[in-house]
């Protein structure tokens, strides 16, 4: 086995996704600790342009697999397997994105590699030790791997994106894939519907989470939004429950918002929620749990019961 | 005749205040419940079963006796029967290793031969998010991860799973996979029902088969893990938030002042 790192980049609908550059940074870090080279795989899409783009400082080799326009997990698994057979790397690094979750576990199983997902930091000392969160970010853990080779997925936004221009060797890599044997077919994409409001346009968002408990209580936060001349948005469970429409959802699978003021009411601050609102100018959190991760990114906070604080706040603006 | 296998996990939720003991959270601060994502997976399977008379839904869990209460909830919602895998050899592992879980579930899939397997996208406690896709590769099924829409007619009539995969940024990928397949189910795909009183009564009579590793043709080696949890700690707070102190009225007044300074609510 080599001491190399193989990182698999990600693209969608004609563009590399940010996590690709973050994979370069994370991969370089591991390759340095292991004393090996950093290889990147670019699979599908405009591979030549992507390879040039991702050839940032610290990349040693870029392998391009010219197969299809968009992500297909069967193609990704076969390509990574073939690259692994050629390079025998110590680490296969992949993104913990929705597509990453669609092929990384299959890669690990096919190659008989232990898998650690959603790493936020790691160290290499002959074997991997990774930091990851549990229980909705309430605790951090160290996970140690008893093996010389491992597959890892990294959380987006935890490593800075690599910059500069690298002097990597870029070369096409041939993989034999029997198109007829592919059991999955990507047909296309659909945008989630538009609806009545665009929360990403709002200056002030009053955002409600599972702390609101019942559908009938939504009225209370709507009243606050009206008093503040703000727009109402929500975390995912509120939308999953059908209490507010999908176009009100903030987060990874909803909208990314950057209002002047974001009031998070009864929202814990899960990573997929924070991904959609961390760029807000001022963040206010109202939550009974002083340990809730939302306070880590808040500028102002009230540790208290929303059913007491929200009516008092409405009084302040209406009274 | 069609069979849907649903993997379910009982997960621990942590109370607001808690203490860490060793590499875990002290049990007195934990509350156990059916994993949120699995609740949607169960509902999706039961909805398919309701379209015909010869569709069986079986759920499988890996866990100690305590989990039976949670599995009964799935049975009360319409799952036909359940399998609970447990073994002394499992009591000592933290079961973080996807490979070990995959080996157990593969044995169950090979015994049950389902047409469809539903898992949750992730378990709410360790958020590993990998079991379903790993299992699919191990048993040679097709798969789709993070599914928020499934065309049930296509499953029944064409033997394909036509799904939406919920990507980042409000975009769905529309994908078709051949059966047999594993789908990892995302919250919001349906509206999970509450168990009816009748369902709860019927669940008491439904079977929960307990299986040890040997019953599945496995030995202790199958669950030896290469991935170990060696440390757990509370992350240092990165918060530099101004926290308002006092009664609800006092804190609301302080917050209101800050908001007004920022021009909020100004006519
Ligand atoms: C692939 C994937 C994509 C996802 N995409 C998104 C996304 O786009 N957006 C999103 O939001 N989530 C998303 N999630 C879900 C995310 O992981 C969390 O489950 C979700 O954000 C939790 O919502 P919440 O904070 O409202 O609920 P919880 O985490 O349950 O938090 C509720 C909070 O309310 C507080 N609370 C309770 N009662 C009160 C009270 N009386 N007063 C004040 N506070 C109270 C509690 O202390 C707690 O902190 C995604 C998950 C996955 C796996």
C-alpha cells in the first residue's frame, strides 16, 4: 500500500461544488501527515475544465474519467474502485454531501475499507483518528480506525477551499464500464416550487423550529413576524409536518438566506440548518437549552421559553 | 407477492443537561425513541402494503431487548412482523462500524429476500448515514440515497423505483433504479401516521423474532469492528453571543432595543 490520498471531487450541472476545493485542503493535510501524494479524481462532466480548475496548490495528480454529464453512483463506484486498484492509497476521501452519501458507503463496502463519515477534523499517525459530532452536535467524539487504509467523508465548510494554481499532472484514466449493466439512470432535475414569498429576499426573518410544538402555535410567531414587519421562515421539521410550505425552509435542502436580522426561535442549530443561515448579518436565538448549537453562531441570545419571550416581544413592538 | 424490509433503529436523545461517562452519555440523561427517519421509512412501506393484499412489510432492528417497545410501535403502525438481532457479542461493541452492521443486515436480507429495503437517511444519534447504501452494495441490490419521493405505481407495475433524491439547494434529482433496491428515506416524504388503538392491540399479537448471530450463520468475528469510539467530550463553546438575562419581559425589552437600533419594526 502507498501513503497516498485519493480525493474524489464533486460537480453538478456544469460546475464544481465548493467541497471539491475543501477536499484538496483536507487531502493535502492528510497526505502531508502520511508522507504521500495527493491524487484527485474528476468523474464525469466537463472533466478537462474541471481538472484545470481543481488543480490548486498542493495537488500532485488529477485523474479524469470522462463518463457522462452528471453524477451516477454506479459510474462513481466503478471508477473509484479502478483508481484504487491502480494507486492503492491509504485514504479515499469523499464529500459528505447528498451525492457523497449515495456512493461512499458502496465504495467502502466494495473495497472492504472501514468507513468514517462526516469528519470535521482528522489526524494521521499510521492510522486515522477522526473528529466527528454526535447527538445533533451536542458532543464531539474521536473515532479511531484500526486499519492501514480507510474511506472517509468530510463535512462541507469545515476546511478552507484550496487556492492558487498547482502543478499537478493531469491525465485521463480509462475505466471499463458496461453501460448495459448500470442499474440506475439519472433522468433529470426538478427545482422545488417557488410559491408566494422568496425568503432569501427578506431583510428580517422570524424563523421557527420544532420548539413551537403544535401547528396552532405557528400563529404566535406569525404575529411576531407581523409586529416586526418581518417574513416567516422555518427549520425543516416544520415544513416536513406540513405546517408551513417548502419555500419557507431554511437550510441545506431549503433556501440559503442572508438577511440583516435572523431570529431563530426554538431551533437547535443542526448543521444542515446552519448551512442555510450562517451568513446572516445578525443572528438572534431564543431557546430553552443553553447548550443548543445555535448559540455558537448567535450574536444575541435569550435562554428562555419561547411561549413567554415571544408574547413579551410582541408587546414591546405593539404595546 | 412482494416484500418490503424496513430497517429501524431505536435512538437515544439527550436531555438539555447531561454528563459524559467514559465514551458515552450517562444513561439517565437519555430518552429512547424510534429514529425520526425510520418513522418515515415505516410509513412509506406501510403505504405500499396498503395498495394490495399480498405485500408483506417486515422490519428488522439490531438492538437489546429494550428496543422491543419501539419495534411494537412500528408493528402498531402496520408492519406485519419484526426481527430483532441481538447477541452477547454485540453488547460489547458500540456498533459504529458500518461494515459490522452491513454483515448482520446482509444475512437478514439473504434470508428474507425482499424486493425493496427501506432505511432512514441517517440515525439521529450518530448521524453516520451509511448503512443503507453499504448494505445495497453488499447484497448486490441497486439503491438510491436521500429519497423524498417514490412513485409507488412504478414499483408495482414496472418493477422500478422512480424516485426523487433531495440534493442541496432545493433541487431534486429524478432517478430510476431497478428492483431489488435499497432506498434511504428522507423526512417529509410522507406524513407518518399515529398508531391507532386497534393497531396497538394488534401489535401485541404480532411476531418479533429474536435472532442471535448463529441463527444468521454468523459468528462473533462478523461483528469485530475496525472503527472505535475512543473519546467523547463537550465541544468548547464558540459562542460570543450577548445573552440577555432576566425575566421574559426584561429580556424581551433588551432584545427589542437592539432590534430597534438595527431598524427592525421601524415604520
Ligand atoms: C440530508 C439532510 C438535509 C437536511 N436539510 C435541512 C434543512 O434544509 N433545513 C433544516 O432546518 N434542517 C435540515 N435537516 C434536518 C436537521 O438535521 C435537523 O433535524 C433540523 O434542522 C432540526 O430542526 P429544529 O432545530 O427545528 O428541531 P430540533 O433539533 O428538535 O430543535 C428544537 C429546539 O427547540 C428548543 N425548544 C424546545 N422547546 C422550546 C421552548 N418552549 N422555547 C424555546 N426553545 C424551545 C429545543 O431546546 C431545541 O433546541 C436535514 C437533515 C438531513 C439528514
